[in-house]
C-alpha cells in the first residue's frame, strides 16, 4: 500500500508539473498584435488581424454591434461619451475596420 501511495504521489507531482508548464507556456504565448488609432482625443486599440477579432461579431445583428465587439466595452463607452452623430459613427467605423485589417468604405468593390 505504501508503494501505491508513492506512485499516486509521483503521478500527481508529474501532472502538477505538466499543468504548471502549460500555464507558463500560455503566459509566454505571443499575444495577438494590435493596432491603434486616434479619434476625438482618445486612442483606441483593436486587434490588427481580422482573425483575432472576437467571434461575437459573427452573431452581431447590426454594424453598431460589430464595431462595439471589435473595440470592446470600455472603448465603446469612451466613443459613446463623444455623443456621436450617425456620420461620426461612420467615420469611427471606417477607422475601426481599417485598423483591424478589414479595410474601409473606399476599399469596397476592389
């Protein structure tokens, strides 16, 4: 019975070591690249690669929801504080899409 405990203890230690190594690897994994742009005195940061944007954009039902998901809740609040018009939202949306590698309105049809 003592040997069984040693084996179990050794297995537990090996498992803990593997989990610690996996956690260390996850922390050292390269974070997605980001891009920044300025709008009305605030610097926004978004994923630079379209493949790194949140998957929630696939479930968005409007352009407003798409942009909100890309910039995230905190930055969306900052944008909303500017009390934007629909025209200004369009400008902001173009900046978000360009910065996140998706082009802008002038890229359509190319």
